[in-house]
C-alpha cells in the first residue's frame, strides 16, 4: 500500500466521493432493456452475415454493432440493415432500423426506431416498431405507420401483413389511392 501524505488525504477522499456519486446516476437501472452490452458473449463491430434457408440464400444482415447472447439465443443489432431475397436470389425488400433484437429460437426480429421497409417495386412502409416472424413469413406493427407506393399513400394505427405486403390487415386505416380507390370491408365482415 502506498502511503498518502496527510495534506493529500482530503483531496483523495473528495475524488472517491465524486467517483461514487458519478456512478449512481438516477434513472439508469443495471439490466434494463432486453440486453446489456457488458454481458454479451460476443460483440461484433460492422457485422455482416448471410442467412440461408434449406441451402438457399434468403437474406443479408448488416449491423453497425451486434451483441450476441448465446444462452438466450438473442442477437441485439444496432444500426440494422437487412436485404430480403426470394428463392431465386432476387432482392425483394430492404429493412432498416436503429435497433433490432433477433431471437434465433423463435425466428422473430423485433425492429425499433425509424423502421423503414422498401420493396424492390418502390413501395415504402415507415413505423417505429415492426416485428418480422420468419416462421410464419409475416410482419406486424402495434405502432402507427405510413405506407407509400406509386399510386397509394396511407397509414393506420397498426397492421399485420404477409412479407410481400399484398394481404394487409390494418387497424384505423386512412389514405388515398389514384384511380379507382381502395375497397375497404364493411364493419362486421
């Protein structure tokens, strides 16, 4: 142990007190959120990978940073970009988000923060929260969203859809379409 001169003792005590107070910021709880970076099994910077399904390339996944948690089978992706491909290898759509949590056991991706899905034919969906279920090949959102294409502009409170956005179920729909308009089901049907 290094002896501290008596005239420096108050300075050392002040520094220790400042350090202790600085580490007890209110509003931050250890373990808060789905994953903590300091407990990750692996951390990858500028991560990219290719995902296959029965030997067929189905998507490219890229992230600024990825935190892998093996026991929970969860990957926390920051600065996320996914390019989805069809069985022939043609790009169908691109998903970008500030963050995504992928659970490999359930096959679900929970994307949050400025989520944008753009299809190859020019359609665009924006929301703050989107869940992609790989097993059912469906997407859904419990948040407000907007949707644009060459002929349509719309949105709603939430939605569920197939991955191609051809069969949508929208809660609180609103918008317009050029041409003949959109046929909405009558209440109760």
